[in-house]
C-alpha cells in the first residue's frame, strides 16, 4: 500500500474508530513518535534559565481575577481579597486589570479597592492601562476621576494611550468627551516641565555615542528621577535599544535610584527586538534573579514584536518562561502561538511540542483550535504520517475532523504536489459525512493552478458546481490567475464574462485590472473595453490608465471614442478623461488623431479652457521658427 493510501485509510479509520476514549487531559505525546517530543538542550542557547515556581501568589492572580469576576462588589469580597493576599505586586495588578478589560465596571471596582484599601501605588503603566479600560460610556466618570488623580500625583499621559483612548471615544460616538480629552492632553503636554527635561535627555542620548561625555552632560542636568520619568525616556529611545539600555544602567548606578518591576518591564519592552535580543534575555535573567516578573501586558507587546519579525525561537522561550511563572498567558494565546509557528515556511515541530508541553503541564487540555494548529504545522511541512497521529489523538480527545482539518491536509498535499491524493481526500470527507465547503474546494483548485495543471483544476471546478457549491470572487481570481499563468488569455476572459453573466458573480477589482492589462498586451481592446463596462456596472472606479497608454500608441480615433463611451453609462466622461487622451496622442506625436477626436467631441468639451489651452500649447510647440 502506498503512502497516500495509508493516509486515506487512516482518515477512514478516524471516522469510525471504536477504541476506548482517552481522558481529555491525556497528553498529546503518547500519540506521537517520541523523537518529536524530545527537546534538545543547547547549553549555548539563550534559554538557560532555571525556571522557578514563584511561591508568592503562585495561583492567586488567576484566583483573584475569578473571584472579582464572579462576585458582586461588597465588604465581604474586600475582606476575602485582603485575606487571600494583603499586598499586591505591580505584575499582579496589571494581570488582573488585563483580565478585566472587557468588564470596565469590575475593573473600576478592583482598581479603587487596590489603590484605596491595600496601599498599592499605581505606576504610569497601570494608569495608562486603566484609562484605556475606563474609556467607556459605562465608566467615563471613573475615567475623568482617574485623570485628575494622575495630574495631582504628577503623572503624564503618553502618546500611545492618548491616541488609543481618542480612537475609542470617537468610534463610540462620544464626541464631547473626545474633544475634552484632546484639550486636556494638549494642556498637560504644555504644562509638563518634566516633558521638556525628558526631551533634552533623549536628544543628548541619541545625538552622541554613550560614554563619559554623555554621562557628564546628563549629570549636569537637573533631573528629578522617577519611575514615570524613566518610562518616558525609555519609550522615546525605543528606536535605539542599546542606548536605552545604557541610560537604564546609568540611572540605576549614578543617581542612587533602584530599579523596580515597572522600570524593568519598560526596558524589556524596548529590548524585545532582533537587534538587541541578547541584551533582552540578559535583562530578563536579571529580573528573575531580583524576583521581578514580566507582567502580562509586557508579554503581549513583546510577543507581538517577536511574531511580527518571525522570531519564533524567542517567542516560544518567552511563552515557556511565562507559563512557568504566576502570570500565565491564556489558552487563546497558546492557539495563536501554534498558528504562528504553522505559518512559517518550514514549521519547526520541536517548537510546537514545546508549546504544547508547557500548556499541558499547567493542567490545560488542548482545544480543537490547538489540535488544528499542530495539524496545520505538520501538513504544511509534509509530515503526513505524524499529522495522521494528531488526527487520531484529536479524535480520541473528543473532537471530530471537520472542514478545517481536511482542508489543512488538502493544502499540505497540494503543496507537496500530491494532487491525486488531495482529490481523494474530498471523497473521504463526503464518505464521513463532512461535505467539502467552498474553502476546501478553493484550496484544491488553487493547488492545481499553482502546479500548472489548469485542466485538472477546471475538472475540480466542474465537480464542485455539480455538488451545488457556488463559486465566489476568491475562487474566480484563483482560476483567472491560473489561466493567465499559462497565457490562456481568451479562456480567462470567457470564464470571467460567463461567471458574471450567468452566475451573477461580482469579481474582485484586482481580478478585472489584471485581466484588462493582459488583454491589452495582446491587442484585444474590444474585450478589455467590455470588462471596463462590467466594472462600471459593479460600481468599481474607472481604470483608464492602461487604455490611454494603449490607444495613444496603437489605437484609432474610433477606439478612443469607444473607450470614452465605456468610461461612463449615463453622461459624458469628465473633461480630465478627454485631456488624458489628447495629451497622450500629442505626446506620441499623433497630432492629426488628436485633432480628429477634438472635432468629434461635444461642443462643451471642445470649448473648455483646459482643452483649448492644450491645443494652443501644442500649436505653439509645433510652430516653425520665424
């Protein structure tokens, strides 16, 4: 039996398996080959921390969040919160507020309690977070109270918080509050003396290489060092991470200032990028040694930066670090991380299993989305045998294969150019009672087009329509691109026109543009003009550029007239449309065609100042010298 048949037989087995169900918390690793669950430990890698289980509040951040979420606020709740832990760290407060960001009323009650009853002193980071949460019709009173408290304590609002809140207020149709917020922010910026000092510090640090001269200049300034001041300087220096680190170390060593969790998290956010990754991990290790944790807000921001730059190794190491601490990312974060790894060109399955191991070790069970993320990674890199085992594990965990599962297999097989097996997967789907949807068909047809097997793609398309599955603009674009890839321009045009006229499908604007350009390259003006008319009927904006270029070089006056008629349905084209045609004719030296077209134009066009000026300048340019 060949390998493809093995895949299909395994999928058939998956739909009718009668073996004893494995408990939901059963580890995935019993289902896969052990070589994929082994983690290599390179002593030279950056992931060398001895992950401590923080005894302080090991499970209490999540339990406090749940307690606040499930209870009405009362003195009894406050006593219970105080008894569970009388002092809350910066990281814990940030964690709970982030968890409550969809419930501003609960967030407000918690924030008021933690500030008023526990002695907790918010940082500018915490204030910025609660402002974003309180920017809500339900808690606007608390929003303005918080702003006033910040002003009294000397805190400022950073640009990111200002613009985030402004967007929320505007989108919520709270125009009066948005105006007041802008006026207040502008006033705070004007009156903030610290802002002037901060900008001067940043200018010195950026302008010169760090050294004794810079330290001397800074030392001569009257700097009032505070958490807020350091945070603002570091934020302004985020484009120069190594200079930011030098400033961070200098402040901690020269001013008698002792860095805390707030400032450590700030420098971690600045360093969390590819050109300062070694320094980032060094600071994280230093934080751990000082018993500081990365707060959940910092984790989210750094993770996004790692994901954007596809720094997957660091992304996974950071996830492991957080899962070993008290401020664990959510289950949705695990699923998103697995999807991120799957999107890479060559998914690293060692990273996938490391993520899953940490997730399961925390007492979690994989969701359908988690299994899909692992399955996507395996099928994308052609590891179909392991993908089969994941399907079996998913089945035993209580999740049936669905269109997502099968579509991922189809995509992987098409990517591996195993198109026949990909087609057979759809037969297996139908046999298992899972009808292929449009997305699955599109993946299959796209795979054939990418492999330059257009005729087989059309057979798949015909089979899809027989199943009463209607095409959409995405699938049409896939097929048109397949035709154009083989230079079958007429076929592409015929397909698009038939889909518009018979199936009432509206193609993407980009599909129209791509095909029009290819038609004009083949001197098929009539067909291209027909598509221009269809575009107008579908309310797309005019697409005159390629027509003007074509007609000015190869077209006739009649072609120009046909083009101008196609540009509009009910009225004359604009004066600018005529100008473009005339200018192109004149530029190509085809003055007689330009004049013939002018003669046929409506009276108001011929006598328009822009047109008459154009021909006046043309006459003066072409006139012979006296």
